[in-house]
């Protein structure tokens, strides 16, 4: 199963605003989902998950080697498998 991640158009706008104002980036939630989109353009246009599966708990944010590392935990006990 190929996996790809993209910064959405809305996410890029927020990132540009943060860079211009040197403001903080605050994560308030994490969600897990599944589903497919037609192509990269469709992925970048999204404003929500295709299908939300679970909430995750944000547990840590740190800067390591010039990269932000955001850690989240979730319990998959209630998830079903196809």
C-alpha cells in the first residue's frame, strides 16, 4: 500500500503566516483516518480526513536535528480490520 503525505493548501497558508509573523504553531488535536483521494491536487485541497477512524492524544512536541517531532498516541483496541 503506497503512503504519501502532502501539506494541504490551507496548511501551507498557515505555515506562510507563521513564517511571516514568527508566531507559534499550536497543535490542538490529532486524528487518524483512512480513505483515498484521486490525486495530489485532491489531497492538497482537502480540509478534513476522508474518513475519520479515531482520535489520538498529543503527548510530546520537540525539536530534533532541525525538525519538529510531534508524538501522538492512540488505542486501536476498538478498531476493526477488514
